């Protein structure tokens, strides 16, 4: 695969309204969390969403969850190891029309491992604002995050990622 050519078009910059979240599951329940600091842009030539490029960088030290002890654990060496891997990123490689919107493909770099992933997303542009929503799962094992959890409360391999993106032109 070749990298996409340098994008030409309108750059929509992620706003503070954007939420990049996750939900992890274990035998006894689940925890939700996300990332407080990130930046990125979606560059769209005209209104051609299929020709758009997406680039997002996440500050992994901004990881949060619904449990402060868990947040500390997530940032530590068993999970995200933010000291060694302070950034995660996503760079799109293709956006294709799909039945309910689009299929977005791209390189997700997490925990120092890059994998090409694809996920369904709804993407629309109204005036100077681009709105995108997606919910999909990744397997944390694919990114070398292999901590199993407690013997009586094992952590599931699949993690749900939820994206609620607001990006504004010239923001």
C-alpha cells in the first residue's frame, strides 16, 4: 500500500466537542474511558468524503476512565505504557461508500504497534462543520496489550472504540 498523496482541500480541525472513547470488558462487567487530549484534521477535497484524509494523534497520558485506580493501571506498563508510548495515532488509507455511510480504513498505531483497521462510520458535512460517528471493536492483543487481569476476573480481548467527531473548517 502506498501512502495517500498530499491532501488538497478543506481542513476540518477536531474541536473540543470531539469524544474519543473506549469500553473494556471483563468477566464481572465493563469500564468506560477515553482520551482527554488529541488533535487532528479531516481534509476533504470539495465535498468528496471518499477522497478525504484523516489524521489524528492522541496524547496517551490523557487517558481517563470511570475508576481512578483503573486509570493509573491503564497508563502503566500492563496496558498503554504511556511512558514508553506517549502517543497513539490514526492515519486513513481509504474511505469507501458503504450501505450505512462509509467504511474507513487506516493505520492505527497503539502501544508502538501499527495495524491497518477498517470500521463503519457515518460522516457528513453541514456548512463548515464535519460530523462523524463510529463504534467498532479492536482486539487489544493485536497491539501487544496482553495483560490478562485477575484469574477470577479475566479481561476480554475485544475493546469497543467510540468516536463522536466534530471538526470545523478553519477552526
